[in-house]
C-alpha cells in the first residue's frame, strides 16, 4: 500500500513538473520570439473584434 502511494505521488509530481515546464516554455516563446510575434498573433486572433468580424462574415 505504501509503495503504491509513493508511486502515485511520484507520478503526480512528475506530471505537475512537466506541465509547469511546458507553461514556461510556451510563455517564453510567445514573449521572446522575434518581437513577440507569436504572442501578438495569438492576441490578434483571440481579440473580440476579430471574432465578431469573422462571425459577421460567416453569417452573410
């Protein structure tokens, strides 16, 4: 029982570490890419104005 809990805890910690690492890497790519280009594109695509514009175009 104890070994099972220890293994489960190790798996959970490893999963959290991988998620945290991926989060940091994605953040760095978005901010430090050439001029933060990736971040700017994500902001542009996610902006409400663009979404409204695209939905109006699709509705026509």
